[in-house]
């Protein structure tokens, strides 16, 4: 899952990025409204965390614009003001949820997950295929009864593949989903991670099919033990 943080207070933005990355989200940060608006238009984010008070732009105005241009992204608004009218305005201009500063990181995380469950494809907290089970809330992967320890990147790649079960997923799609925008698109890191992922999954690694020259596809099938 991909998140954009638009927040001019660098320490808040950077801490959120670190925290969210630890929970296996891919995070881009914009420290002003203009850059935030650009990134929101350029990439597909599942969630946009938008600070209401930005130096160069009116947060509500930016929210309205993003809402108009990116219907598929959820927007969580951050506000330093507790006044009810600001919250109402924030929700009126299209934010899906809001948090008042200061807030607990765990609350933000819970709200992000609640929003992600709203879309039909994300309703489940568990992704399953054959004997492979992925628990998104607990950040655990099992094959049958056995837990498989994955790195953050491997987890993100597997989650992305499972969410697109049966579909061809290109290397670039995986790169865009699991790495931030500074990644070198000519690297072969995706293939390296898929290789490690398959090895860790053992026989179930065969669920991940290579589509020669194009990318990868996860297909449900019976795996002989
Ligand atoms: Ca601010």
C-alpha cells in the first residue's frame, strides 16, 4: 500500500514516514502543498495524509483539488486546531477522515487500516491463496501452520501480487508499489526479491509464476507436498 504525506513540519513528516514504513507501507513525503499536489497527480496513492496548515497553499483547497483529480485515494486530514468548524470544513472538502494534532501513531495506523478496509477489494484483513495465508493486521505470513518470516519488501511484494491474483503484474508496477520514487527503474531488485520470496515460500513459491519478459502472476493451484 502506498501513502503520500503532505506536511511542512519536517520532523512530523519524517517520523510518520519511518513509522509507516516499519508497518510495511511505502511512503512518499512532500514538504509543501505544491509538491504534494504534483506527487498526488503523478502517482497512485492508496492514502494521502494531508496537513491542513501548509505554508504555500490552503489545505482545504488542496484537498478539494486532490479529491476532484484522484477519486480512488483516501484523504486523512491533519489539523492542529480542535475547533469543530475546521473539522467540519475538512470533511466537507472531501477528506475521508481527520486527526487532531497531537495524535498517537497507533491511532493513525488504525484509521489507515479502517479506510483501506472500506474498498471492496481490501475488506479482508487476510489474503489467502492455496495454503498460503497473509494476515495484514498482524503482518504475518503462514504456509499451513508454519509461519514464514519475510522482510518488509518481500511482504509488500507478496501482498501486491496476492491483491492482483490471476493478473499479470509488471516489474514496474511492483517497483512503484514497494519502493519510493527515488528507485532506479533499471535495477533488477524486483527479480532478486522475488527469488528470495520464492525460496522462503518453499514449494508454495511456485504459486508465483514468471511471465517471461513481462512480469509476474500469482495463480491459485494445488501444490504437491
Ligand atoms: Ca503545517
